[in-house]
């Protein structure tokens, strides 16, 4: 049984996933979300930094990490260095500081290229949901659930929905590009 809502949900997930992906791209401002993927060894278990420390953003270009247990400073610092966030941590024995240097023009362009790759992946997810929907519509017509006219109108509705989600992705991408190129 064809349900347009199923494919709409898949498209919404693609947009949500894209937004989450973009939040992890560093735009020259301190954003604690970049640490979401970074884990360190805590009693033999990979643990997210947020589960063992207080993460704050006291200034626009600085993140501070205050571990609840001072013994975790060194493992957290090593985990940050080993990650690909590109920031060198410094510590004073009680707290780790992550200073964000201003982005160079070249780095901004690289980040925009990376964002565009992610945008294209999200568009592909939306198009794949449309293709699955088109296949389901064709199957429903074969099984006599739809007449040929109904199939045609359902395909048009699905295409309109796809266009809306692609447009939404493009808008989000343009906003992020503007943010990345801002000095």
C-alpha cells in the first residue's frame, strides 16, 4: 500500500541529518557540538567528553572543558589532539581551553566545499526517497490500487514534495555558506 507520508518522513530525516551535519562544521566560532563525536578512554570505556566534563563557551572563540575528575585532563586532551577538529588544546591543570583561531580565506573555501558535498549527499537521500515512492506508485498501479490518472497525480504530488525538500536543503546550505564566508 502506497503512503506518501512514508516518503515524506524519509525526506524530513534527510533534512534533519543535514542540519546536524552542518552544526559540526566549524565556522570560526566556538561551538561545543564539534566535541560530540570526540571520545576518550574512561575506565576502559570510550566516553564522550560531555559525559565526564562541563563544556562551556565563555567567549565567541573559546571553549573550556572542566573535567569532573582532574585525572581525566590528560586523556581528554589526547583525544582532542587525535580527533580531526583541528584545534590544539591547552590546559592549566584544572581546565582545558580550546582557542578557535580566525579562519583563513582558503580554509573557509574548503569548509564551503565540504558543506556542498554534504548538501549533495542530502539531496541524493531525498531523490532516493522519491525514487522509492515512484516505484511504490508503479507497483500500486500494477496491483490495481490506482488508476493511470491516479498514478499520474500521485507522481506529481511526490515530485512537488521532493522539490520542496530540495529547496529547503538549498536554503539551509546557502545560509551555512554565508555564515562560513562571513569574516
